[in-house]
C-alpha cells in the first residue's frame, strides 16, 4: 500500500497548531523545511510540537542556505530518499513558485509527488479587494462576445484617444472589430455590464482600472499551470480530497528536460572536489538503498574501501560539504549521493 506523507514548505507559509493536527489526522508523517532558515510557532503549542517530533510524526528537514533553490531542494530530496519507504507519495504544500523544481527533482528520483501551491502570507490577505472581478479565462474562451470585448480592450491600449459618446463607441467597435451595427450595439451593453465603461445619457467614460485588468489578461496562459489555493485552510481541503485518491503516475519524459538543467547547475563545480571524495561518492551511490545509516558502520565501510586514507578526515569532509548529514540517530545522505 502506498504511504502518503506531507511535505510543508514553511517559507512565507507558517502553519498553526490546529492545521498540523488536521494534517496528522490524515497522514502518518509531516515533513517540514524552510529555505529561509526560520520557524515561528506559538509558545503555548511547543509542547505538543515536541511530542510530535519525538514520535517522528513531524520531522524537520535540514536545509542549508544556498545561492540557488536547486541546491536547497537537492538536500531536501536527498533526505526524503533516505527517509521514505519505497512507493511513497508526497503531497507538497508551498507558497514558492520555484517549488515546481522540487516536484521535478522528486519525480526524477522516482518519488511520486503532487504540489498544492498557495498564496504567500503577505499576499493571502490583500489590503484592497478588487471592486470588479473579471470572467475566468475559460469563460472568455467559450464566449465569442467576451473574446470580442478582450480584443477591443487590447486595441484601446494602442490608441491615443478613446471614444467619449455612445455613438462614437459604436463606430469604434464596428471599425476595429469589423462587426455589424447590431453586434456593436450589443457590445456597448456588454461593456457597460462588465463595468468597463460608465454611461451618462449619451456620454461615456472608461473605468481605467477595469480596462487595465482586461488589457493585462492573458488568454494564452497555460491551462496546466498549478492552481493556487488562497490559504493553508484551502490547501488542507485539497489534501483531504486527494487523500483517498490514487497517487499520480510519474511520466519520466515530462520531467527529464527540466531536471537535467537543474542537475547541470548542481554539478557544475564537482570537478573542483577532491578525487578521493568523488570515488567515495561513486562507491556509495553503487550501494543504492544499502548505504549504512549508522555512522560507525559507515566509518567501518570507508576503512575497508580506502585503507590508505584518513577516514576520520574523510568523514569530516563529507559532512562539511553536505554529502552526508548526521541527525543524532542515523546518517542522512544528500541528493548527490543518489544520482548517477
């Protein structure tokens, strides 16, 4: 049976204790990480959080600060590869647009993953709610008259002057859109109903903010773009709706190109690493899932593989350069130690 876990990105996305309780009711393990290196939490709830961490229901992943997200995500992926059972499925909740890269890296490592993208905390509650809401892109694409409205708004953006009477507006619509007068009259009514223009008897005026929204609207926006939940509560609802569903099938071809680019950036400085360290990494990668998790077992293995080397110094270098991480209980291998 597929084990489902949640990976919660805390950057601009700090959860409440109640949210963590709700997640743990449905998922056996919750993994937390924050590339910004901070975790704010209510003081009254720290005891409960500590109990979850002691029971391994909540696991805080190590995330070193790096100049590129790919480096930080690589460390997260490496830890998950060491911690997760085979055939596990990861539900990622993040407010970072770059989290698509994390999904691709997980999938390239044969870990099933799904992203729930939410608005950052500073954008989840806007200071001013828009007074007028536009139809959805799907609705506009299905309605020919709405497509004509969009086309006319785009044309207005290139015009130095705008019509200021109903009659001039109808003539402008007929000339730009090449429509008959009856259609132009209907479009005038539509422009009024959509709050793009205001009418004062025979005079009209354009609402600049609404017109600007229509001009900036991109009808060619990718339909495959990850939908954004407005809050953590909505993300939880998505989690609950997918909890009983099957994990998505990984299509390697769809992630091969993006992950190759990420790997090229990740490995660009590897030629500067000590040759012995490269050999250590190669031999440990060959062990795949049989890598020793006990630090002393790893030390003994390295002594057998490299009897002429100072193993204590070698271990120190592997730790300092992020190839391995000792969490106090077991060795966690970085993402590089699993890639060929």
